[in-house]
C-alpha cells in the first residue's frame, strides 16, 4: 500500500470528515457539551458579580469598624439613632406605611 494512494482516496477523506463531524456534534451537544458550558459561564459571571458586591460590602464594614475603633462621634450618634435613641429634649417621630 502506497501512502500517496491513501492520501488521494476520497473514501478515506469522507470517512475522516464524517467521523470528525460526528465527534464535533457529540462534543457540542452531549451532556457536558456546549449547553453545559454556557450554563457554567453564566454561573461564573453571577459568582463574580456577587464577589464584587461582597468585597464592596466588606470594605464598607471595615471602614465602619475603623471609625468605631477611633470612637467617631458622628458614627456613634448615627448608630444610637438607628436603635431609636434621641438626645435629651428631642422628640422621635415614627411613621408607618398605611396599608389599604
């Protein structure tokens, strides 16, 4: 058998092309194929977005901890007001949403 004869064989190239196409289709549309890849990419994007949000929130908390450690009077007052405390002589008004 001559190698040049094999390279010129249209049957060989047809079989190789068909098997390549079938392999590609199996790889793309199998259980772990292209749809699964798209799903994983969406999950990765969602996780990255959540990570960015968590990092931002952590920086805000670290800043609040730093201010608490420095006994920032404005922060102390804001925290006390959040808990419902008021200064002497102040009146606290609480508004509720009316339900129809």
